[in-house]
C-alpha cells in the first residue's frame, strides 16, 4: 500500500508533506519524499490521503472497556469486541486496565488475556487483523488505598505482596506491564518495589501517599503515575503530595485523562509545562459505556450512571472512569485545552509505546515498524484507519496495475 498526498507525522514529531509506503504489513523506506514518488508494485493499492494528517495508530495504556464490554468481564469475546472498537476509532494497540477484584478472579482474567493474545497473533499471521493489538495489561488494583479508592471496590483491596504480584505476572505470561500500589499502606513497600521493579513497571495508583512516601517509592524504582491528580492527594503549596514527587522524579511517566471532565484545561496546560511533554501519556480511562447510549452500567462490580461523557458512581457520585475514547481525548487536548497537535500525538503514540517497552514495533511511522496509520482531516476527524497495511475505514483508493 502507498498512501499519497498526506502530512506525515515524522520521527522529529513534526508534520511534513509526503507519502507512506506499507508492504508486508510494515512501513517501508519512503515515508516523506521531496518530489520523488515511490514506484508501485504490481497490483499495489494506492490511497489518496486527500491532504490529511497521517499519524501513527494511537496506543491506550489505561482504559477498562467500551461498547458494553469490560476487560474484567474475563472473556475472549469481551477483549475481541473491545479491540475491534478501539481499532475502528484509530487506537491500534491497547493495554487495558484491571479493577480491584479478588486475587483468584484477577488471575483468571489475566490467563484469559494471555490466551486471547496468543490466538489473536495466530489469526493475524493467517490474515489481516481488524482488532487493536493487545500489548499489555495495566493493573490498577488491588494494592491500593481505601482513602483514595475512587470507583474501586474496597472489599478487595490488599497490601502489596510479592508472591501475589508474581502470580499475576505468571498468569498473564508477561502481559502485565504495570502494577499499581499505594506505598503508604505497607511498611514493606520499598522492598516490594525493589523486588519487582526489574520484572514490571511499578506505578503509584489510588494512593493517599504524601510527598515523602511518594519520593521514597520513586527513589526505590517506581516509575509511573496512574491518572495524575485523580485518586491522590491534592497538589498544594505546603503539601505537594504525589504530584510534587512526580515533578521531582524525572524518570516517572505520567498518565493524564484529557476528557474535559477529570482535569481542568488550565491544569493540563500547567502539567505539560511543569513535567515536560516527554513524560506525558494521554489515556482515556474509558469504561464499558464508551460508544454506548446514556444509562446505567457497571465498573468493577459497582453501578455507574453515564450522562454524556461523565460517568459517576450511583452510590456517591464519584467519577468512575470516563465515557470518552482516546481519539476524542486527543481532540479535546488540542481543540479545547490548547495542547499543540504535534505534542498531543506524541503523548498518545510515542510516549506510551516507550513506556510499554514496545517502541521497536509501535508508536511512530518508521521503517520496519507495524504499518498502523490514522488519517485525520483538518478538524481532526478520522477519515481512515490502516492496520498492518490493511484499510479498515473509508478513503478514496484504487488498485494500481503495473506492467511486468
């Protein structure tokens, strides 16, 4: 496939007029050209990009579900339907998040995810894939705090435990990429971090830790912050808390929910200035109501009311994830929060790929990487999605016939 007449998002995180070549499912040599077009092969599909922005497929490393399904449903059908929807809106790689559930149930969910991944990869080798690639799991619980539980079920909260964590890693066959903890809940948190940090990314999640406890965790090797500002102490001038510790720990990646509900636009802009764009990762934190009508749904076994893009617990009105997909979050960040398009794209492609340890295959339009591309018009609406070199959406295209 050759995609012509597009503004290509380059390795320098800028847009340049050119074309994209995808052959055998991966990007080829000619990404941006100056007056020299790639020579089509016999029967090769040529797509007119109509002047669209061409960006890498997005990567969502923290969300729960969509279209009525949740990752914690624990079925292959749920994962497949979630992956289909995500690919259809331009999210071509995913790392869904778990909820705080009983340990044995989480093990079964992770075992199912590992089986799904093996089967999906086999199907992809046999033909084109219309689902987003499952490249990780983000464990948001159960090692969290009661005080900042948010929409998590406190009945299943436990302190961080090396043996239980290893059970999760084994059940997922290495698919678990993040394990969240509330370090203030366990005097042995530093020992836990040091024991597990070389096996999995340790994140601070749903924590009531103060600045000192958070810094101790980061200095021990924790390297990720789950949905910054949400489910953690407020950032104030005398008690900077987790946010202040993140700011002072340059090795820590930061998740941000830019749905227009979870964080005020001014705070989003301030965070980019404070932390630097290289550490920012846009996430959706979307739950099963995403892509569905308003109504009552569930998240982690708790009832949730959804009106528009706001999801709240029936019990107490607390925010319960989001009802906004990652592509919409990117649009909100750019059009309503003042984040430059080039920056927002990096925070939804390059940065999550690097954080997941998958940048060799995902996250940028570069030779040899998976041929996942999204075409956006000037209003940032999706015009086409290309997954592994196969068109999933709609765009003008034609088959080229080259004489032998």
